[in-house]
């Protein structure tokens, strides 16, 4: 899945958010750290959506779904 993120630079480092996923924010001292952290935040956001019983969740034009497959 490809999602756009917004980076906000400040004296402390970078804040980053994923506008398509409400409340999905993170931060980092460097741009790379902030991007790594938002990737983790997105994964955690998706896990929380599944735990809340929203196996399919639409947020600002993005549809997320997660299914288990046996390999």
C-alpha cells in the first residue's frame, strides 16, 4: 500500500503524519527517522483498526483491509 505522508520540520526534528489515516502521527530527530517511525505508526494504526473490529476501514479515499492467509 502506498500512502502519502506530510513532514513538518522544526528545531526539534520532524513531525510526520499520514493524512489518509486519522490520528496517525509520529516524529523523529531526522527525516529518515521520522519516515521509519511513520511506517511503524501506520502498521500499528492498521492493527488497531483490525482489533476494533473494522476489518475493512475506509479513510479519506483509502480502503484498508487485512486478511489472514495460510501458506
